[in-house]
C-alpha cells in the first residue's frame, strides 16, 4: 500500500510539470510563429506541437514561476524538431531539456491545373490550399498576385504547391526581334525602333541596336517587345 501511495504521489507531481512544460513550449512556438508570420508573410498560419519524452532525471515537480526558454540556437526555421532548455527563475538547479516539434500550417498558392513548361500563368490557373511547412516549402507564395504573370520552369501537376525556384519571369523580348525603344529625359520623351541583340525578361538590361542609327545601346526590358534606354555607347 505504501509503494502504491508513493507511485500515485509521483504521478500527480509529474502531471502539473507536464502541463507547465507543454504550456511553456506552446507559448514559445506561438511567439516564434508570430515573428515568422511577419517576416515570411504567411497567411492564416496555425500550428500543432509535439513534445517527446522527458529525460529520466527531469525535476520532480513544476516551477513556482513561469519557465524561461534558453539555448534556442539554431533559430527555429518554421518546421522540424528543436531542442529547448527550460529553466526555473527562482531555482538555479531546476532545468530540463526537451525536444519539441511544431508543425505549421499556412495558406499557400498551388496550381489549380497542370502547368506546362514555359506557360504564362494567369490567376485562373491558381488556387489557395493549406499546407504543412517543410524544407521543401521554402519560398512558397502566399498571394496569387505574386505568381500571376510568371511562367513555369518545368511541367507542374495540378494541386502542387508553387515555390520561387519553380517559376521564372517569362521572356518578353527575344534576340533578333524588333522592339520599341523609349527614352525619357526630363520632359522630353522619344521613341524609336530597334533590334534586340539578346533575350530579355522584365527588368533585365539588354543590348539593342537602334534601327535608324545602327548604334548599340543598353536598355531595360519593360514589357513584351518594349525597352527603355539607359545610356548610349558606340558600336564597336
């Protein structure tokens, strides 16, 4: 009977400790998720957590103060396991190391249909879906507007999550094509025709030959078949 009473007392002491550790870890991940939501732009993020078995020599009972989290290097990337040291502020000898894992779910942009390689993506080809974050989800898109207007690097299946390394800006100018060259200097605006000497995506600076003078200039791609000149140089 005495052994049974001692066992029950130990179990009762362990339950408040488990609850305190669970709440401390939950508060930690809640704060981390709030920061990540701001820096990563995640939408509608939530998480579930799991704490693995406590070490054999964990404290006998809970701390009388809220636990402090120490030693959180490396920084939590938003997925995977993390080892945390929990300390009791008013008991220097009270500490416990726990291994915890938070699974974060957030809204991401996915392909609503099969996307062919090089296909220009429109909003109608996209949808939102809740996904669990992992190493493979780095670079996900949270807004359809971020994806519309890009093109797929490779064939993408329907319902597949899209990430930045899967997409690229489409070619707006092709080498050898005729392009409209605009030049702006103060209140002066002029345009002429030219020949693209390089392929170009939006924002890229490419070489263009002025059709009238034959001079080669460098110009920034602004739209399909259109560039804006930056400066001129002699054609060598």
